[in-house]
C-alpha cells in the first residue's frame, strides 16, 4: 500500500508556495477568524468585495440574509452545526447584489475551530429592485436597525423582538420609529412592504404588533 504524505510535507518537498497559488485562483476565496472578521481574500474575492478585509462578514451579507448568516456562523464556530454548502447573498460597495453558493470548512487548532475557509462556487448578480415612490434609494440603516427590520419582516411583536435582540421594549420601539422615518412609512406593515421593494427584505409578512 502506497503511503500518502500530508499535504504540507508534500508542498515542502516541492518547495511550492500554496498561498501564492490560492491568491491567483480565479475563484473567490476567503478566510474568517472566529469573530467573523475577514482576514484574507484572494484576488478574485477582493475584486468582488473590495475593502472587505478587516471588516466583519456581516457587513457584506445582504440584509435579508443577515440574521440567519450570523446565527449559523456562531453555531458552526461553537461546533453545534455542520459546515455544509449553503446559499446566501452579499452586497458589494457598488450596490450590486450577488446571490452566491458557498462551500466552507472549519480551520482548526487542535480541536478548536479558530476560523473558516470558504470558496464562492456560484455567483449570480441580481438587479436591484426599483424602490417604491417616495423612496429613491435604500436607506442607510445601522446594524441594529437592520436586525429590527428582519424581525419585523418575520412578523414578530414588539415583545418578541425585544427578547430576540436582548434589549428593552422601549429600545425596540425606538428602532422601529427610526425605521419608519428612514423608510418614509406610516405603519410597520408599510415599512415591511417598502423595505421589500427596496431590496432590504425578500418576503414581506404582516407585523402582528
């Protein structure tokens, strides 16, 4: 039976530079640390999302995918969810929306997950929807406002939103008031519908309270 040497030993014997090779592979690749910070992009990924190194991956995930992406990352880092191929969407600095399929694997030190290595296998640029009358462009929302918007889109009540976000009911109401102002809406339902039309949500649902 032929013995298979570990990859690092094989590369060392060849004198090969694997980092330089990955840097120029024409497929977007990235590395996140366990805090979700982008610590490395290859050239293809840098061309797609320039300036992402040093930022949290949640800064580039599309708003309607943000809650699930944050939750799944935390579970995977803690070893409570498997690393499986998945679909998500990212927004580039130029405002383009990319629907992508990602393959990712854990980077481990001994038995602890210290980061994530990922490859974007499929990328489809999606045209941004036309904002409704009175909303010329998608507003600039804070991360907390985006989180509140996602919860509104799921139909959560004020009390449920407070529990989900770990804040007081009054803080939630402040976030909702700010959202209504930013979106030019008179009600929560109108805010959800306007956010959907602006590309901030994909499936509007009627808020219940």
